[in-house]
C-alpha cells in the first residue's frame, strides 16, 4: 500500500471507519503510538491510530534529538535499561533508520572545575558505554570509540570554550537524530504502507476495551470506533483516558541559540552541572545553523498543558551552567528560542523526578485497555513491541511475530546507497531515498524552489512534500513538526505566508 499521508486519504479512511471493527485502535501518535501502529500492522493486524492533534505533537518532538546508548542508566545501576538502549540504538543506526540516525561527537572539556578524579570516572563511564556498543554488536565504523583530546584538539572542535586552565577533553560518540518529529513521521508512513489508518485531528472522548468514542476535530462530528483491542499511547495525557495510571510528568527545557554565538562548534558538549556528579548540560549543534542547549528536569503539577512553556528560571539555569566553560558567556538576548517537553514518567514514589526510573511499563486496565508509558525515545520500538505482545496475549488475536527490529522505515537504505543518491546531503539526512523526489519537485515546480525564510535551507518543495505525502494539514504542522522552523519565532513569522498558502486547512496556526 502507498505510504503517502494527505488530507484526501485521511477523509476517506475516517469516513469508512464506523463501518468495520479493527483489530487494534491506538490512541496517540507520538513515537510510541506510531511504533505500536507499525508493529501491529506489520504483523498482519488491522489498525487505526488516532491523535487529537498531529504526528509528534507531544513529547516526541521536544527531545534532545539524541538516540542514547544507555550510559546514564548504567551509571545508576539500571543495566537492563542500558543494554536495551544500546541494542535499540544499534538497530536504528544500522537497519531501521540509518538516514535519520547517525553518530555524533561530544566533548567533555576538562576545565579547572573538573577534578582529576572526576575525569577518571568519566573516562571509565565512556569505556563502559563503548562496552555497551560492543555488547549490542554495533560496528565501530558506525560509532567510533572514546578517546582523550589535547587542549588544542578540544578547542578546535569547540572554539567557544575558555582556554585558560583547559587540560584537554574527553571525546565520546552517541546516536543523534536529524529530527525527532521526522522519525515519528517515518514511523506513521511506514505503518500506513502496511495498511494502518493514520488519523490526525481525531480526539478520543471515551476509551474502552472494545473501542472509543471519537470526534473529528476538523468537522466536530462524533463517531464510534469499534476495536478488538485498544492501546493507550497518549504519553503524558495517558492518565486522563483510563483509570489507575499515575504519572509524574517532568519538564525538560532546551534553549535555541545561533551556532555562531558558540564559535560554530564541530562537536557537541557535555558540560558538568556544578554539585551534580552525574548530571550534564548538553550542547547539541544542528545542521541549520542553530544549537540546542539542554536540558532540565523539573516536576510538573496540575493539568497537563498541550504545549509546555519553559520557565525563566530554567533558561537562566542553562545559561549559567553553559557559562562555566565559555570564553564569552551567552546572554539572555542570545537565546533566539526555547522549547520544553514533558516526560511521561510512571510515579514510583521517588522524591525527585530526576530519580524516577526510565523503564517503560505496559499496564492492562480492568476494561482491557493496554496503556504503555515511561521509557525513552530511544526505546520506542521495544515499548511498542511489548504493548502489542500484551494486546495479542490478552485478546487472543492472531498475529505474526514482531518484525520491527529489522524493518526499514520509509526512506531507509544501507549507508552506501544513501551516500550514492543524486540529491543534496541535507535532504538525504531528512528524507533518505526519497530525497531525489523532493529535489525533483523543486525543479518541476519552480515556485517551490526558493527557501521559505532568510538564513534557513528549507524550501517550498519540502513544505509541499509534507502536505502531499506526510499528512500535514495546516501551517503549524509544516512549521512546527515536519520542519522545525517554528522553534525560532522570527523564522516562523517569516515562513508563515508560504506555509499558509500550501496547506488545505486554513486557520490561525499559533505554534501549537
């Protein structure tokens, strides 16, 4: 089946849904929900997956864009979680999404505030992380090993660092996503290619073990969806759909700065947080001239907002920590954007959200609804597999074995083939094997060839591709999820007229 998602396909599949009973209804289209839809559809189950907003609307688009190998969990004694993360990272880099996930270098600068014993501990940790890579059978060619850097090498990779007292640095590597929201889009499209109905702007009003009452948010029409099984993958909103799920969301905030304000670093940074031996602020350069700085871990009480807002205290904290290693500390005016996401942590009674385990949980309610919560972006595939396994066992569904550990997503191909594609490298890292088609669109329709905002590489062809093939319905879908233009308000405003002219749904896209 065709993988393309668009307004016409959505309308057609939504209209037909009340006339049948699907094997599985999935609520939520973040990485986990889209992963569940793909896992189930690739096993031969009939699937409908809905989201009240858009693909990757929630936590999945607010991550650090890293595919972690599990070192943090190893440090806290969660060996099983660490190994699982390393295995999933390897699968993404080698087979599932090599166009979207690549190795990225990070430097831990050995400044005067980092004692020699702390440096030795960090070296031991990086060596353990490399052992995880080996245990996961990820080739060294995909993920280089750690090593010590001289002071000159350190400043060559990170020119903005303060030179005084710098003893060198520790270089390590981890997986990095081109864009977390693009991973979700690829998952959803691959699920659609296996027959799953991917329906955005469809809100679940009531969920039970045999289906749900839903509302089309574009028309206001309510309809009943009948299903033999239901998976609640609504993330931080999961507790509002079913009883008995207790979550303790925590907010993680990132800053967006111009890379030139940090000297255009060629590697990311691990910046130690003073007084926290195993906590770091990450500096993560992007290919669009921006750099992300994050992240925080703040408990969130009360109602869960659709779009979390970073606090000035968190922004100040990140700037202060970053300033401990920079030659010229950044000012508040250097922050051109900021974003925050909520982690859907299962309440386990710990005092701090930072101490809550990142293990995922699959819970079956009294009405038969299976809820999957917790976990990390890196382990979305395993979370989805466990949820579908639970559904099959509980409902007695007939399905094949899980295939997703070796199932390439839309655009994926061996690296040699990706490197040989006749398309700009930037497009290959976002679209994989579809990059030549996106590039051709700009040639075939000259009006789409130009960039949509000054200083950014995104073209009108990419926005049109998102409308025709990636399910984008309005300008917010285009600017805030299919591309990340909207992370910087000024860039968003500049690109808005082009985006509004290309989308089928016309309304005020406020950035949500």
